[in-house]
């Protein structure tokens, strides 16, 4: 019978979808059910992703992975740390409900101007540290998650919100999770990644562009996993994004090496370890 997933690796696979762009979450799927709290996962992942937000060119990276859940109320996955200030409900799965929420801080990498000739004359965008919070709720087999944060270290300087809804199907050692995501950002985020000022237009040959706040992307996401000998899991994940409105109209995305769509794929291997004594 279908229900939301219980394996901590799904949280990881959900997060590595966020690495599909060089900035804001590419596709943060709702946090899956996990009845195995007090555990962590360590592993490695191979990622194929756009070189930067709106790039048609792709890059491949191999990255280490570490995550843990509910260590004195803290959850860590990818580069995101949150605290369960709210943790209520009857449980997760059919006939149950749950609600979690609290503060959250994440790291998001930026963009280098030498990533593309299109960015000639553009300043580099440094890494960002969005500080904000999250709310995650489940009703039966459906999960809904909202993440919001304001950059506090002068990277993109923007405020972003990602809202996702998803569900899952699981057998004894195989799981599948589909989800959809809507991504919103304010004008500072859009100016950083999609805007073109007068000096940048003169250097790059692109037209000037000053985007406002609003939704900048819709994503369809999927992941699948296979548990091997209880302590290991192989996770495959993919996401496809449609840029819209302010992002889609950007001269950067409309350039010869830009794209108004984005694709991400990842394959990872993780191993479980115990955190109950931490």
C-alpha cells in the first residue's frame, strides 16, 4: 500500500535536487516520512546539473554526503540545518497527520562570471546563507513543505520561498517519490541572477533587464531508491524545471548558451549509522 517514504536517504535525494542550480533550490521535495529517527547517513553522490542558474551547459560533480535526523531536535541534510520547534501529530502515513516547523539555515553557492562568455562584464555572485524557517505537514500519504529564507551574508541578498507537494509508493526495499515545486523570489534575487544593468549590457552585448519579484520556476521531480542489505541504499533522482515570468524573459536565459528549462540528475550511495548516543 502506498505511503510516504521512511528512509533518511530520501531526504538526501530530495536535497541534492537543490544542487541542480548554482543558487536556490532546484526542486526541494517535501520531507518524507521517517520512522527511523536517531540515524544518519554518509555516502557519495554523482550529479549532473546546469553550470549556473539558466545555463544550457551542464556540469558533472562528485560530492560527499552526510546527514542526520532529530539529534536533540536538529536535522541536517545537504547544506541545510533546521530545528524542530514544532513537532506534533498522530504520525505519518494513511489515517494519520503530522506537522513540523522551525528555524532553518542553508548554504547556497553563487555564480562565477567566467562560467560563460555571456556573463562577460558581470560581477561574481558569492555564496549565500539564507536564514529563515520551514513548515512540513503530512495528511495521509500527501506531504507539503514550505521553505523560506533571507540571505544574510551578501551573496544574492534575496528572499526566496519554495513550496512543494508530493507523495510516495514503497515496497519492502524499493521506493518511488514524485513531487512538484513552485519557486518564488524577490527582486534582489532576480536582479542577481536574471538582471542585466547598463554596464553589464555594454560589456556583454545583452539587453538591459530589471526583473521584479514573483514566481520564477516550476519543477517536476522524481526519485527512486533501492535498499541493499539494510544499511545501504542506492538513490536515483531527477528534476525538470520550467523558468517562467521574470526569469524566462531574462536576456541571460535567452542567450545562445542560456536556457529557459533546466534538468538535473543524481545517483548516490549512502550507508546508515547510529546517532542515538550523540
